[in-house]
C-alpha cells in the first residue's frame, strides 16, 4: 500500500465535507484504531467497529453517551458527530492479518448508517474492504433504512446479519424518546427489504419502549418476514460511573406510566407469538 493510495482513499472519503446536518455538528478526525476488542455487553464478539463517534440520532436513553470523552459531549449527545475519516485506511492495515471467521459487531456506540453516511459512504467502503480482504462474521446494528443501500454487498458475505432496532409501535412514543430517528414504519419496511434479499435479519427491540397494542405490533413484526427478535428493557441504572440509561429517559418512562409489569406482559405475548425471541445480552450472541 503506497502513501499515494492512502491519500487517494482519504480524498475519496473527503469528497463531501458537510460540517452540519440538521442540529448535529460534524467533525472529521483521525482515529488511532478502528477495531476494538469487544468487552462487557459485547464480549461474545471478537471486535466492535465504530466508523463514527457520537450519533446524530441522539436517542435520549442512549447509554453510549456515557462513553463520550467529556461531560460537555455527554450533555450534548446527539448534537455532535465525529467522522473517523481514516477508518478505511486503518482497516486496510489489517490485510496483513485477515479477519477470517472473526466476529465483528458494527456498531456498539454509534449507528453505522448516520445521515451523513449517505454522502460519505464510509460504512459502505468498510464493508467492501471486509468483503474483499477478510472473511469475518458480521452483525450490523442500525435503525436506519439507509442499510438497504448496501444490500448488494451484504448479500455477498458468507455470514452476515442485519439487526434493525424497532423500539415501539407508537410514533408518539418514538418522538418522545428518539425524535431524530427514522420512523418505526420505515425501519420495518427496510428490514423487510433486507430479509427479502435473502440476508439473515433480526429485529432488536432494545430497549422496548411503551407499546400501545402488543398484539397488533406483534403482527406487524411478523409481517416483516423476520424470524429472529431480541427484546430488552432499559439498561438498569448502575450509578453515576457506569454506562446506563440517561435520567431524562427514565423520567419520560415514568410519565408514560410504563412499568416492569407492563414490559413483562408484552414480552409474554412476544414469547407466544414470535418464532425466536432472545432476551438481553444472550440474544445478541454472534451468529
Ligand atoms: S441510534 Fe443507537 S447509538 Fe445512536 S443515539 Fe440511538 S441508541 Fe445511541
């Protein structure tokens, strides 16, 4: 690999350099690494891969905010996004040690299909690199219909699963917790398209937010054609220094009168009706 090629790749990544999308400030950074040895909740994987740092979607419950570098970034979670503009170059260095059969989770503390991904194609280029030079076992976790753009690549992996997060059946609830995320309907439509393309899929209801009509919601989930589901409540509050659900979301839950009992009742319906339901950490185990 020559320096010229690195610089060509960088120019390719830099072809669109917006510094703001909606309310989110965008910065372009050089990251020290692109693959992180998986630990904690993701310890069953070999690596996690985050092409971005921060997240434009800014869900108010997001525990990833706890991993932000400063209290300012934590408080303004959703208002900033860092593009790891050298992500592809860092991954290219792994060609010397191909990631054969390694399990990789994309992504653990951001969404790989940020709105700016449409122009930058950073995640897409990473997928191409993994496809051409490695044979990993991939799980892609997103809540963006943009994942359908990459169906052509995802189909070619021997082992790949797309997880689509769908947290509620109510747009009112979604807007209260995830006002900057794509609608639930668009996510279900997108994962149906991925499923129909013959790619392994899963719907992750993580966290499960208040549900209006559990039976109707279950039917909508089944109509997507997806066969695998994961459910999980909010991360429990483990205190100030451990990643957990943000206070604003816990208060919102109380206001909506959502309780552990209601969560359990809905999960019981899922257990009866859905073909495969994983719960919590075990549900996320690699394929
Ligand atoms: S999309 Fe995921 S990473 Fe982004 S704010 Fe929401 S929960 Fe956090």
